[in-house]
C-alpha cells in the first residue's frame, strides 16, 4: 500500500511537471524535486524504496516534514514537501493504510499513556518474547521501552552479527541499546 501511494504521488508530481509546473508551497510554479531527481529517477522502484525507508526513519526519529523543509539540502526539502502530501493521504485513509513506523510509534505512545483497564487483553500482558531482535528499528526499541515501563517482562533473542534490516533502520547500535535496556545478557557459546 505504501509503495502504491508513494508511486501515485510521484506520478502526480511528474504530471504536474509535464503540464508546466507543480504548484507546491515550497516551490510555486516549478517542481518540488531538485534537478538530479527528475521524473525518470523518481519513477523507479529503487527510488520509491529509498524514499519509503527515509520517511520511516524520519517517523521513528521524530523528524517532521517542516524540519526537512528547513534543510540546506534540496533533496531533503523536497522530501519534506512530499512528506506533507504523503501524510495528508495517509490521514484521509487512516483505517486502511498504516505504515509500520507509524504503528510502532502509536503503539509505544498508547503503552506509555493508557490506563491498564482501557487496554483490554493487552492490559493483562505479563511477558513478551522477541526473536531476531537484531532486526528491531528505533521504533521497535521504543516499543520495548514502553513495554518495560509498564512492568512487562521482555526476553529478546538475537545475533547482532547477522542483521539484515539496515535498509529499514536496524543496526548493531540499536541491538546494543536494547541489550543495555534489558540488562541481563546471556551469550550462547558455540558448541565444542
């Protein structure tokens, strides 16, 4: 769903450019995108994947479109403008389209603020087991912190040497921060 929404918005930008200019607040009468990110580049699956990852990373780090729009980097300003349109589309279709970074942020916020009796079955949760914890992004680590803050036991299993989620923002430093948060670390040695 995210890829389709992003593709549709990028196609709209390309149509606006072909018709003589996009009318965006950031750049009235011309494209929001810098010259090096022309319509051909933006129509590629690779660009959409990178853009989606960048937007997710911004969500997890709490970077707003307005902050991006103030950047000295033209590409980041363009993404800031694009992110405003993307968020508007998501807000209109909130029930059907959810982005993983948004879901993690919402879940962590709910766990931090909701009363136990409003959480339903989640309010009775006592323990969470996480496999492949090396794949957690900043949003996942924040969710674990919110679980711990509610007094929920968390056991995480993972190997920082085999993480494959760097494209989503996972990394050894996040696994190290998760390990530090959870405390009691057990290292399984290789069999002799």
